[in-house]
């Protein structure tokens, strides 16, 4: 086996037909190039060049070995390039906390762009409620996640170690079973709180939004059932169990397609946020993910 510099000297002299021109291209002295050729020929026990008035020419053995030497050098260059690219290529696993439905958080577009930009990065999705995603990011059990909160509030003062970006704003509406129009004639909070409600656990954004409106008034919703999934909530509303909160697009679709009643004049503003630990904000993966999100959602508000 011969070192790459020796093979490089052999290939360069073969191409240039001159030790002096090869030495110039390799940034070596002529004696150094000549010595490398001598060692190569002695090591192989073959004569690779013959002298001619115009310079050096390959022998038949030299012609036979030149393609192999070029392939070796090309393979070494590819190896070095791949090794270099690994310094700037993201690898490992990215644990993402997801909420509500994939379409709403644009999960497909997000993952598609992320895979294009970081094909060696493995993603692991863990679905849950906003509060549980926040807690897992705080414990470093998740790297990033989606989170729902009133606009401008983010994870709140109880989670100073969490950074966030708001992706979009929307509203929650109160939806009621078909035929409950008369029961919603007085859409004030004391009247609404007294009606049957499908409530959610404290980790749910629905819980935080509803109690954010009722607690200052000293009101408590009349909970008759508790669920932790939006689809179940809507199913119980359709079945006539009670009221629930629904995102604006869902509320309008349910009113049109299923005849659900939407309380007029009552809307709870909300923001879809993306969260990560503040002390990991400079991680290459976190920075890349935030750039991908900008491409999916546009500039953050």
C-alpha cells in the first residue's frame, strides 16, 4: 500500500508528462516528486515511466495501473468530502410533541421540509395535550413541541426556562348540540357556565382557556363529562351531552355539516405556539427546526 501523496504524484506526472510541471501543480519540489515515483516503482517492482525527449511517458504497466490509481484518489476525495459534510449535517433524533390534529399544526409540510433539509435527522412524534407537551419539554423528555395559549402569554411565568414562538392566531367558539338554540339565547358567562359542559383535564388548552374566562368571575363550569381528545368532545356535543369549545374552523364546519349551535358573540382568542428549552436555543437542530417552521408558516407574528 502506498500513501495518497505518492499515488497523486504518479497520476499527476502521468497527466502532465513532466516531473517539473507535476511538482508545480502539487506544490512540491522536483526531487520530492522524483523520489516518490522511485519509491512507488521499487515497491511495485514495475517500471511505470520511460524517458522521452519531451518528458516522461507511461509504460504499458503504467497505463494499466493509472485508472486504478485515479479511482483510489477519487474514493479518498469522496471519503473526505463525506466526512467534512458530517460536521454540518444534522443527525440524531428529534423528539417532537404534537397536539390537536396534524392538519391544523401543518405537521406534514413541516416534516417534509425538515426531511429535505436534514435527511439524516430521525424524528419521533409524541402526541398529547398542550400542558403535557410543555411538561415533557421542561423535563427534556421532548426537544420541541407545539403548544396552545392566549396570544402573548406563551407558556407563562411558571415556565421561564421555556422559549416560544407564536405561529398563528385563531379563536375558540362555544358549540352546543343541535336544537339547543333556545338555551343559548343569553350567551353571557353566568348563563353559559350553568349549562352542562364537556370539560377537559388541566393539561388541556380548553381547560386553561375556559377557566381563564370563568375564574375571574368566580364561576365554575357545570361539568357532566370529562374527555381529553377534541374528537371525543365534538362527538359528545353531537350526542346532546353538553357544551364544548371548538376551534373556529371546526366550529363552523360542525355547524354547517352537523347542525351544531355556535354561541354568538363569544370567542376566546388563542395562539398556536412552538416551544423549546431556552438553554437549547443555540443547538444546531433547534435553529434548523425554527428555520423550517418559518418556511412553513411565514414570518412569525
